C-alpha cells in the first residue's frame, strides 16, 4: 500500500486535527445514527490514543465501542478524480461511514487501510463517522480477555484484561488522509536494490489485467531511478523489469544512501499517474552464525522499543520519533525491534533516512493462555493452540505487514510473534504457515524469526527450527535468580549453549533482557531496582555475549519506561527503560554508550 504523497498527478489532504468523540456505553450500538451529528460529544485530537486526553479512570479504561466524527469539504477539482480515504491505523477494529453510508471495516490496530469514496462523496461538506472497538480477546492481535466481576451487592465491573505487559492504548492513533489519483493509477510498487547495483521492479496498476492481455501498447509504464540529488541514473519501461546502476551507493547505518524509483503510468488517452518510491541498495543474509549487511558482519545493538509517550499514548508524534532516533544514535545503537506491533510508516521512513536497522514485528503478543506478564490472567497452560482463534487473522496481518514495509531498506528481518506458547503442542503447526507466507511475499527473503521466552527451552521449543535466527527473551537475575548476577550468568550461558548445540548453524540474539530501575534510587550494595543494579545487570549479560561467537546481537529491554495495565507488579508502569518515559538517561545509558562504542569489543563491528 503506497503512502500518501503529493505528486504531479495526486493531491493529498490531511484530516488530522480535532474531531468529535464519544464513548459508547453498550456493545452493538445501532449504526443508523452514523449520518447524524454526534450529540454530547467532546473534542478529541487525531491522531492520538484517546485514553489519557481527559481525566477519569473509567474514561481511560473504557471497554468496548467509541465513535469519532468530523466533516470535510470536497471541491469540484477533487470530485473529477478518483478519491481515496486512508487510515494509518485504528486500534483495534474500525467501522467507517460516510454521510451515513457504510464504507467497510478493518480488523487490526497497527496497519493501514483505505476505501475508494469517489462515488460516495458529495460536493461540499461530507460527514465522516468512525466507530472504534478497543477490545482484545482470543481472536485479536494482541490477545486479551474480557471478564465481568459480580460483587456481593450485585454490582458488576467489566474489564478487558490484556495478555501483554503494556497499556492497551486505542483510538485513531495514526494519520487520516484524503488523496486523489487519476482514473488510471498506480496501486503498488515493489523495488529491490542489490549490493552489486542490480535492481528489480514490479508495478501494480488498476490496468494490469488489460496490460497483460494487450501488451504494453495499451498502457505505457516508464521508470526512472533518481539519486539523492535528483539526478536520473537509470531509465526503463514496463510493469516489471530489471536494471543495473554503476557504482551504486550502498545503504548502511554508516551511510544510509537513498534512491527513488519514479514511476509514470500513461494511458492511450493521455491520463497519467506518477509516484516516487524510496529504496536503497543493500542485502541482508545469514552465514556462519552471523548476520551480514552488504556482505559484512553486522552486530545488532539496541533495544526492544515501544512507540509510546505521555499524553498522546501511542498516537503518531513526529517530535518524539525524531527524539528517540537521536537518542539511539547518541548511545551508539544501530537497531531496534518494533515491539510488539508494527510502528508507524513515518517511523519507518525516518529509520530509512537515519540508518537504523529494524526488526519488524507483528502485533502478535499474548499468544499464550498460561502466561501473562501482568499476572492478572490465568488459563490453561497447555491449551493455547486449542483456544486461540487468531490463525487466519494472523495470516492476513503478516500479508499486510510485508506489503506495507517491503521496500524499506531499514527493515532487515521479520518477527512473526513475541513470546508465544512455543513449547506447547500445536505451536509448530500454527506458525509454519505464517513463516511460509512471509517468505513467499518478501522477494528480498529477509530473515524471519519468532521471539521466544524462557518457558520455551532448548529441549522443548517447537518453533526454533522455523526461524532463520533465534531471538530469545531472558530475565535471569530479575524474574528468577534475582540479585544473584553470577548465578544468572551461569544459567544464561548454559541456555545459549543448549540452543547452539541443537541449532549450530543458527545465530542467536537476545531480544529482551533487563531490570526494573527507579530513577535516582541508589545503593552501595547495588540492590534490586537501583540504578547500580541495572548497570551491573547490563555488564553481566555483556560478558556472556562476548564469550560466545555465535551471538549476533543484543537488544536491551527496554528503550524507555512505558505505561502498563494497572497491577501490583507494576508501579507506574514498566521501569526497565534505559531512559525514563520522558527520555532522561539512567546510569546504564552511559555504560551502554561506552560498551557499544568500544572498537575492541570481541564482536568486531559492534
């Protein structure tokens, strides 16, 4: 799906701003009122998570439906072209109405969707109404459960308990756009630049079927490759093809050089559409238990990272994005994982420009009925793959994710899920088709992984064989062996050696490791929750990594403190951040900056 861009043939209109908003008390609220102005509404900024905008626990933790509404004006010039309404994301389900007419729905809170509205809009003012549902259950990604408690006086309390350790921020969280295209238009572009300067392209238009039947005499498709100065370095024709650029500048964290593939589609009657897609020349591979970028070993150093901050929640915030990537550069990191959901398109574009390597993760967290990070859920520890009803939805999410992010040079790997019940019977059968669909749809054949937790051991893990590299989350020295870092090192090293013995050709990296740390809490003995303990924790794990040649990377949990569901195991959220929630460094930040900037590290290109 192409990102909305103004071109010589396209107009783009941003519908961000203050919308009308209302929480709905009952499930299944009638939609007949979608063509009427909301009564009793309040202002709500879009994009944003709705939860923290107004005070009130009942407001923030509302379970079920809500409705957004705004008007927009369509001019005659817009009406003469094809008109598309596009949402960056709505969490977790959306039903969209225009002037009271149902346009469609979308399930999945972290990926874009759109509707052609050419025949539905009116000249002048139009009324857009979006019903949003924020429930997570055993059919959604991420997973959760709705429960209702009944108290002795007969009162009831309905809760949506997340099966994951981050706050269930919801709403219209990413930008909403209107854009125009001509009647003959470009639907999608796929481009892959290799390290030898060769590249391939494939263009989807609404006339592809006609082109296939009649040849290129019916529709002309011209492509040009432009360098960073806008100079044309290649010209070609056709809806698909291959070319080569002499002395191509390769994309890397040290030099994130970007090209643009300019596509121009022209019909016999002179209708033209133009679009420019950004890409880079670079290749990712795995060899000898190492990850290679453009043929050179790259050691991943960075974080699991939430897309989250105060007030806006998970709403798109360009200032915060730039700030975070600046801090990544400052600390010497080269990568992060989009834990535990796809980040916004704007973040991916920034990573392309700034040379940040990204492990792109699906919103598949909580796929484990016997485990929750919050400790608030129970369930059958052996029944996950009998109970969950996510398989088909998960497959569609993986297709949408690859389709959205396929051209980004920053994306170096795909993560299909985080901490599923990968030790249970049925895990392999669940994940094998998902890994297959990713590999079938990614022409770059980037590595694929499934991030596992400590309940999935070298002896019991049933999905490791599906992965191109192993990504493990481990908290030895925190959730067990707490306070005993020497013992934690011994256990951690034995686990890593066990996985390597079972899969000697697969590199391993830590996807999460960390310790909750209260900013400003100090102790000469380095007790739990102190900044001294967090720094010692990082040092201990680094010593283990440096002793094993098959470790390909280290991602600390977590980049910054973040909000979680309210529970007795979390005081004001998760405090494992190397930075505070408002992005102030803890002591461990300076340790990691020194470690990651040390040219003498045994991993070489660290």
